[in-house]
C-alpha cells in the first residue's frame, strides 16, 4: 500500500501575540485526542515555547502516550526535517518564528496545505493580517499552484468577544478579506491565559 503524506499545517501571521503557538497546541492536541498521529516541529528556536510546555508536562507526570510529539528545530532546518518524517504522521504542524525574513520561514509556509491566520480585531493586527495575505497570494499560493498543490487559508479571530462593536463591524465588512474566517472565535478569558498544556484541549474548553 502506498504511504500517504502527512497534512502540513501552519498557524502564522506577521504579528506576534496573536495566539500562534496557543492555537497550534490547541489544534494539535485536539487531533491527538482523536487518535491521529501528530507531530509539531517547533522551529521557533528563539523561544520553543511548545517544547518547553511539553517538557513541563512530562515533569508533571504526563506520559508520552498522552502527548503529541514535538521535534525541536529551527526555521532553516525545518523543511529538511519535514521531508524525513512526512510519511510517519497524519498531521504535522510547524511552529515558526515571527520574523519572516529569517531563513527558511517562507519555505516552511510554502510546504503548508493549511494556513490558519489568527488575529485580534485591533487595527494593528488586522493591518498585519492584510499584509500577510498579500505575501501569501503573491509568493506562496502561486508557487504551490505550479506544483498542482492546493492551499487552504482560514482566518481565526483570537481574544474576540462576539457581542462587541468591533466584532459586529468586522462581520459587516468581512468581504474585504479574501479568505474565510471561522465562525467560532477564541474569546479572551482567564482560562485561556492559564492554558499551558500539550496533553489535551480539555484544559481549555469554551463554547464560542
């Protein structure tokens, strides 16, 4: 039987502090709990926050079976690592540094089948999202089309309250964005601030 390549996912934006590592952990944990083979390549070598959280989980008594796998790397080496393990997992996430000029970052994004773009509704974050989309549609999506590869882009609203004026204004003007935004949002909460586990999404469970 021919082996199937993993689905490659990145959660990324030009702006820091919009929940990239948090959402990577949340998505990876959810898939892991569903019995999927999941790997996160932690290529943010200046922080490697996902790796640190996973190590803390192990120190606190979590078993390897309870956790998705994390591979420490950097943006320069991540693509090579990816090719070595692409047939060993169902889903592979790449957690990247925020500096898109850093070597290898755009190469990693080019490998992605799904790109989730988190943003709050601040003007700064929305401007960053537009700038990032311009990069994706100029440099990333055309390269993948040349290889007959589809790229699926989704926006995710992070620390957003649905009954706020900002949210209502965004919904009224969402046609200005050339991608689909998830109807569900990640609201700000104290529980979100305390979410720091790679063992599962039950540590952060909210209706949105």
